[in-house]
C-alpha cells in the first residue's frame, strides 16, 4: 500500500505475495523477541504490514502472528 492508501502490486520471484485483500482486516499481534516473544501491538493485518516495513527501514525486526497464536508456547522451536 502506498502513501495514498492504494494497494500496489509487485511482481517479483523472490518476494512472498501479500495476503489477499479480504484478509486486510484480520486481527494480528505484532511481536519482538527479547529472551521471549513480547507482544507490542494488536492491529489489523494491513496496518501491521505497514508497521513491519517501517520497522525494517529503521533496522528493527518485528514479526506478525495471528491474534489467537502465542509464539511463547513454541519458543524452543524458534531459538
């Protein structure tokens, strides 16, 4: 999505496709990792993707998980 709110399509063989438009309003949890997964924000997927891109530009890493999934239950598999 660009600054005007329009969705942009990028055709690239190395990138993952963005979720379909019907999932844009799905709730997700934004996490960062510091000895454990720490939730920092609950929001809609569309906004979370924008936050992810902004964090990457600032050299930070955040991950998005479905709202009903707690990655701390699986923390050993991510380390």
